[in-house]
C-alpha cells in the first residue's frame, strides 16, 4: 500500500525491535508438519495390512509421483487445471466483489442478490456441467463457467455484508471533514470492506478449486487433474489415484497458505503491526 | 467566524420526542458546554449543529443561514471509533486535507506541526491500535484542528478515558483553545469537566431534552477544582439535575 515508504522515514520514534525467538520458525511450522505427518502415518499403517494393489506404500506413491513429472499426460493435466483456475477464480472474485459493492449501495439490489445466491447455493456446482457441456462443449469454457458460478457468491455475500456493516461513525466523520459521495466510496467503504474481501477470496478459493476438480471428474473436460484421477480409477491404478489426490491437496494447500496468506498480510498490513512498535 | 443559533429546535424520532424547544446561542470564540445525563439528547443538538441531523421544528443556523449539511468549518470530534484503523496517525490527521486535495508537501508540514502541538511527534507511522486511549484522542483532535475550523464540536471526547488521563487531556484542550479564537461546544455528562472547561454551561434534563438552566461561569482560570466557587457551581448544577440531596 502507499502509506508505507514516505511515512517511516519522517518518523523519529525509536521503537523496540521485536526479535523472533530462536526456534520460533520451527514452532510455527510444527503444527503444519504434524497435520501432514499424521495423515501420511494413518495411510502407511493401513498400507501395512492391505495388499499393494488396494493401498500402496507411501514411499512407492512418492516415487511414482516424481517419475510422473516426466509424464506429459500428467503434467499437462496439472497445467490445464491451473490455467482454468487462473481464469475462473479471479473472474469470480471481481464479479462477486462488484455485485457485493453494488448491493451495499442499493437496498433493492441487495434483496435480489441474496435471493439469487440462495437459489444458486442450493444447486451443486457440478450439476451445471452437463448443461454447459451441451451449450459450450467440452473443455475450458465449461469448467471456467462452473468455477465462476461456484465461487462468486462467497465473495459477493462477504462484500455485501461488509458494506452494509460499515461503521456509521466512520462515514459521518468523513462527511464532517468534507467528503463527497465518491470519496466516501473510495476512502471509507472500500478500505473498510477490504478484510471482508480477503475473507471472501479465501472461501471463494476453496469453492473454486473443489468445483474445478469435480467438474473435470464428471466429464467436463478430457484433460486435467480431475480427469486424470478418474481415469486412473477406472483402470484400478491405485498409485495413480493416490498421487492425484496428493497433488490436488498440495496445490490447494500451498496456494491457500502461501499466496492468499501473503495477500492478506499485504492488504491488511495495519492489522499485523505489533502493539507498541511501528515496524 | 460564525455565530451558531439553535432556535427553538424540537427533534422527534417517530413518536419519541428527543428535544423540546431547545434554544441557545453560541457566540464567536466562546467555550460552551452542554451537561446532562446520558440519553438526554445532548448529542443530537451537537449533530444538528454539525449538519448530520436536522430539527423537526425550529431551525439551527450559522450566521443566520440554516445548517443543511456538514461543512469543514464546523468539525465534530467523536467519542471513540473515530480514527480509521487502516490509516497511520499522520494519514488520519491528514484525512480532511486529503479530501480537500491539499498538495502532499504542504499537507505533511501541517500534519507534522499539528502532531507536535498535541504531543504526538514521532508517532506519525503508528496505527491507532498501537496507541493508548489518550493518544488516540490527541490524534482525533489534531485531525479536527488540521481543518482549521471555526467551530469545534466535542461529543464526550474524554468519556472513554481513565480519570487521570482525562484531567491531562482537559488541560491540553484548554491550552490548544486559549487564544485560538475558536468557538467550542463540549458535550459531557461530567459536571466537573463542564465547570473546569466552559464559560457558558447549558444544563440539560432528559425526556424530552430541554435546557433547564444556562449558567455563565465567572470562575477565573486556571480553575481550582476544589475552590469554593467551583464547588458552589457544581452544587447549583446538581440541583438543576435533581441530584442534590
């Protein structure tokens, strides 16, 4: 944001630096490692009792996974899934945020949007797949449309609730200091809805990714991670199925924990500044 | 400079009468206070002068012109939640100037000077949640002063502060006001605060809000909170509020 660089230089306050304690990095990551580790452990213990064609060992699947990095069918699948996500998710976010903002200003539109959302929410996103396959054909257009339908509404709802709940004092203060309508929107409504925008983006991401994989699995496309996993299932290739699950989970977790978390801390920087110190 | 005239203002919210025939003048450069219990409608009077509310009957005018909308020459200081949490102290103080489109450089100089004046030098890049209650209210006051308003409207500005900080802030406020020529209207439920700060005290009683008495304080400054005339004034106000034994 713009408020960082110019300000810190002029400040002469000597704030006590908060140094991270030794081992705090380890402490921070331990819960994540424990979560991953316990899942893998349960899998491995079960694998001891089951034949390999029903449940392969954990190391075998990882070996297969690294081997598959040269398998064009698999990597192309990942690529096309990510491409669809890269189109569908931002469109859904922008679309949802715009609808939410408009609804925040217009009471009638808010009622309309809420009912629209409750109808769309009642329909599982993948039920749209056959409809759009007939309309748009197999492939990207269908899947991206399904992603948008599945993930715009958490964003729209989140932003709508935020604009409706904007602090009255914040608005009146701006009016007292001479703000016009546009300034109210850009200087109070927008920054005040930003936390909701971030929350909406996080929920929307989960929806987008799940509907993407599901849509690929039920036949919206002939390439992609979801498609790959279903196809491996049909030929009873358990290693391939597990490998797909691993990749699907990892991609989502990494994007969520790293990318969205980074975005959150950047946009809502003021919330993460420690009490009693500037930086 | 402006003279504010609240002319037989009555305010109703639905069937609820909040204010009844409130009538007083705010002379240029005077420090006035409205004192009364919570919910007596004193904030509504302030909001009407700020242009955020309008009387149901009667008028509220500045220099004989009815007040229709907020104007930067009359700035309201709120009790709390008044700083934007996403803005640093200096960005908060600069908010009004930014709205008016003042050049960055000029804005920065003015903000720095004001922060120094209210004792917040060096806290430019702090966020509100990093400050104590007293410091936040200092920043609020600095933001209002940045507009160089003719009239300052204070809505229980120190109500959320502890007793000791409150006294410090009252002295600060006096220091900032003295010689500035600004008109100040303070809303408070703290009788001592009103007597310590104001020259004109309007005593308000609730349901519906009416001004039961207007007292011109003759107590010389700096005022001794335990002086005989101070105590006498306190007793007088308490009698008007039916608080005396």
